[in-house]
């Protein structure tokens, strides 16, 4: 029997705020986590994902990020998903076991082994080993443009029948026949969470259970509302809001993630610096300005509607 992960709704993959001199800004991270779960209406958080620049964090910084996000999730009764991305199966198992010992991580987000490209049989063996020996529920991360490894619907469905595999972050870059087949044949207890921000609305319309969406760092409540609208079959408002958020996502991804997102959050006064660590470079002022302008449109309209 699968663990009761209840992975529906919005999960915010938080950025990792830095100071101008590239030190971790823990107070800012704690505020972002609390905002996402209180006023933002997110179902849960994702720590140490790509948006968090996890590859550039030290071991101690990763522990601090997980500790801060865990505290926020405990305070709000929300699930925490932690990214565990590696192409070394043994190391991944060790990391999963360490997280499992903490007792407050709901699941791990695990991509297909990047760069190695072990093929579907090797990838299946990798995920199976993590499921059997890691001690945590797993959310598979299907993002072939980053990993270089595509996963077929057949493979995802087979992995989804493992008791420990509770979902997939689906970010293949397309809503095609494979996506529709996956949504129509998912095993019981297996959640399909959209991971391509710009097309999350049609994926939800087709039956996705929720999303792990980097753009929701900026307008958390609106992305949470979008998911709720589609789950209530309130198609008219969902289409309007979905189109608006697709424009926002396009602006936020005009440069490598999370550079523009951090620029907008800094412009909004929510993090102390837009700084990112190499090999990323800070987003251009033009990209940040355009995305900030798009991000304020709904806020202004909602204010005018309330005033009227």
C-alpha cells in the first residue's frame, strides 16, 4: 500500500535567498516559506530543487534550508518535498536515508540520473533501488531536456505501481499523446504534478493533480487558485487566469531559472538581493523589469475590482 502522501495542489519550489556577498539569507527563506503556506495557499513546499540552486549549496547550507522549510511546514501542517538529484545511486540512497531519519520529510523529488543516460532499464533499476532502500516516498522527476533521459509512459506507469513511488513531476516540455496517456492511466495513489509552468493550465484541464511551479514563488496565491479552479471544473475563470499566468511564466523564464524570479522577488522587497551563484549570472535589468510589470497586473486589477 502506498504511503498517504496526498500530493495534490500547489507545491512551491522555493528559491534560496542570498545576500549580496552570496551568503545564505535564512531569515528571508523563512519568510518566503511562511508566506507561501499562509497567505499564498500552497499545499506544500519543495526544498533543494533546481530553483533553489541546490547544486551550488554546501552540505551545511542544504541542511539549513531543509531545517527552515521543515519548520515552516510543521507550523502549517504542510508536506515538505526535498530534491535529491544525483547520478550515483548509492549516494542517493544514503541521502534519502538521512532525510528519512529526520521524520518530517513527506517525499523526495528524484530526477532520472542526469548526464549518465543509463537507458530506461538502468533508470528503472535506479529508481527501484531508491524506492526499496531509501526509506522515503518518491516523486519521480521527468525532465528530459535537463537529464538527457526520456521516460516512456510504460516506464512511469510501472514505477508508479511501486508502493514507495507516489507521483511524478512531469516536465517534458509538451502536452502530447504521451501526456494524455499518462493522465488517463495513472496507477491509484500516483499523482501527476505539472512542472512546465507556462502550460500548467492545460495540463490541469487534462487531469493533472497539481503542480511544482517555480513561477509560483512570485504569485503563489494565483497559482494555487488556478489549480483549485480546474479541480472544481470552473473552466471559464481557469482559462483566463491560466493565460495570464502563462504570460508571467514566459517572462520569468526569459533567462535561466531562477535568475529573473530572484530579480522580481528582490524588486518586490521580499529577498535581500537578486544574487545567484556561478555558473548562473544575474538576470538583466530589462528582463526583471518586464517580469515585474507582468507580475503586478493581476494585483492591480484585483485592487480595482475590490474598490469598485
